[in-house]
């Protein structure tokens, strides 16, 4: 049995309502036991930024206006270029494990999503052995640890990423089995490293809950447009199966760790796929605020994009109507001549005429959209003047966006437009969109690539934009929700009735304070009811090395 002081177990993107339901009915007995001997809390995500920035916000205790990361493709300030933040250090700020390491605490961080390797960490770190977002590939600190893990456990059974086209019950069953094998390997890996002992903080994250939610939600949820009752009966509920596997792993890990403080959590949730961010560029064009560049096969009014979308939707519908044996025989031909995934080259800006556009679309996660103002003095060809002119523009644009109706429901297509500088302030505010569009999740959106393509087409209208329509071509069936859930138990944590709600920013400063270290850079605060009243605290100053605070040497040179 180990002598770990603080054990942190992440269930990446596990849906909190399912965690509550399945701990109550006995499906997840180990999480239920943890709740009985400690306390639970809801976790509140960040408005507009509950997808890409979730993990950096959690482990630094800061918003993206401070750590600078909101999505895997971001606008590069001072240019009209996109870049991948992982090429430039990913975040700006101090992860909680860096603060603990600087205070001579021994730490082990295993598969924490979206976290760069820290080669001077006092302890060990495993990066993307089994992660959902494969930005860097599998690495470890110390470097020799990677070969040791490969020799003992091999590669993760799912491989480097979860996305893929799965058409048959056998496809989905095999995928779920690989996820479960990955959970079991992580559990054994965690227990082996715990036995090394003397860990002040030990963290492992199960990304398998994230993967099964994105890929198999349509088999779990009968209301999803792609739900196939016959296939679901053959495969079972993949989400339930993976959650049960993770619950079993948590029980074994807690037993190995012994009498320590334990946190198990989901930082954000999952539900059916919703929204249609693929319509936002055309909506902005219809409103006259973003002017597309006309090119071969593409018209300035967006009709070319509509025709391509309708053609793709029709082809996808026809493909999924074919009998499964026929699809299997034709799969090679489709792969050779069918739609190709985008090349993994440098990300490119949307095709808009920037000298005539007052704003443009900015990626921010597919359930939320970003809009960046073409602001004079900030952008190379800025049109809008900061101050009253930009303020009036954002007010009018917000009203126009909120007036758009989703014809599937007769209700607003967009539930909220967030002006980012009214919610967030910090040195990296310039990295973020100026407006974030949150789409209504009142109805599920299907995909041309899943099932028979049902529910993939989205048609919206308003007096200003007319009718805008298109089809979702992305193959995931589950999408994130902003709420998570926390379980905490152990020495100094009294069992409590009821469930409070805490900010995602509160977790990192809570964990460092439990080990006597104050994470001074955090915007969150230690969670009431968990902190011992007499905990001794040692302040830790921000780390100023590249990748954590400040820019890498070439980060702002507009390459």
C-alpha cells in the first residue's frame, strides 16, 4: 500500500447527470461509496469557454484571458493567421503541479489533457499515453519512463485518437472493448506507480469517458437522430459500460492508495451533439458584416457552399442507406474518391475579404462559435474604431444573431451571445474571440456520417439573413456541456449533505492548499468545507519559463 497524500482521479467529460443517476442506483458503487464518506459538488464551467479551455483553466486556476488557450486552432494577434497553440508552449501560467514541485512536493501527473511536459518536475509526468486530444503524442518525464511503459503496457488499445467511422454493431463493440482495455491498463499502471510511494500529489485522468461520449452517444440516447435500437440492443449501452469500467478502476486505485485525501471529478459534461457552427460564416456574410472572397466553385453570396453542403448531405444519406455488406465492399473506393479529411497543414483563415469585413468567424469549439472584430489599431486592416463604434456594432450584431430561428424547433437558434471583455480580463484577452456564440441545445443535430444521416440538416431563418441551411458533416454524436461534478473524501473532509456548486477555477488552489502551498496566480479560491482550518501555507511565485508565463521567443513574430 502506498503513502500518497493527495489522489486526484479525472473522468474526462463524464456527464454529471449520469454520474448522479448511476451512483444513486448502484451502477457506480465505488463513486457512491466515495460520496457517502465525503461530499459532492457540482462544477461550474466558464461561460463561452467550456470546451477547449477546460483543462488549462482547471489546472492553472485561471481563465483563458490569463492562460491564453481557448481552442486547438487560434487567431494569432497582430496578424490574419491562425496557429496551433501547442507549437508555442500552449499556455501561459502556472499549473498547480509546477507550484507543488517548486515547493519540494513530489508529484505524479498521468495523462492530464492539454498539458505540456515539464522536464524539471519533481516527480514524473506521462503525456498522452491514452488521451483524447493527441497534440504532442506519447512522451514522459523522465524520458526513459516512456520505454518502460511501452514495454510493460504497450500502446493504448484505441491508439492516438478516438475519432473514426464506425458503421456496424461489430465496429462499435470492438471500439468499446478497446476503451475498456485502456481503462484497465491505466488502472494497473496507476497502481504500480502508486506502489513507489511517497507521492504528495498523484493524478490520473481517464479520457475513455470522453471518447465514448463523443463517439457513441447515439447508442446511449434513444432521442438522438442516429439512434439505432437494433444496434443498441446488440452492443449494449457503451457509455454505461465505460463508466462502470472507470468506476471499478477508481475502486482499485483508491484501495491501493490507502488512507489519503481523494478527489474524483468530471470537469465538464456530455450530451447529444447540438448547434451548427458551420452556418455562422454564411450568417455573418448575409448580415453584411463579413464579406466572403468569391473563388472558383464559391460564390460571394454563399450559394456555392450551400450546394456543396447539400451534395455532401445527399451522398452521405445514400451511403448510409446501402446495406452493410455493400458498404464494406465499396469502402475502399469511397476512401479513394470520397470526401477527404482536411490536410494536417498550417491552419488557414476563413476566405473573407478582410479589407471589407467588420468581423470574421473564429473557431472556438463546435458547440460554440467565435467572432473576432476587425478592429482598427489591433488588426492589420482594421475597419471598426474601438470604443462607441465597436460597442454599437456588437450590440446590433448580437440582436441580429439572437433573432435567428431554428426551423426544427421554432425557437431561437442561438441561446446567448457573450461579449468576452465583459466577462473576462487578463493579459491574454487579445487571444480570445470578441464575441462567443452559444447555440441552443434544445434539439440534437445528426451527422451525414452516422446512421442514415437523419437530423444532419439544419435550416434557420430571420428577416435579416433570410434562410440559411447546411448539413453537419462531422462524425461525433456527443458534445460537451459546461457542468461537471466533484467527489471528495479523506482526512479533514467531513461528510456533508446536499450538493454545492464550485467553479472550475477553485480546484487547483484547493489541491495546492491541501498540501500547504498557496497558488498565488489562481483566480479561483480554495473550496469551503474541504480545507482544514489550520493548514500551513507556503506561497509560490509564478514560474517564468517558456510555455508557462510569457511568450516563447517566436510566439508573437507573425510567422
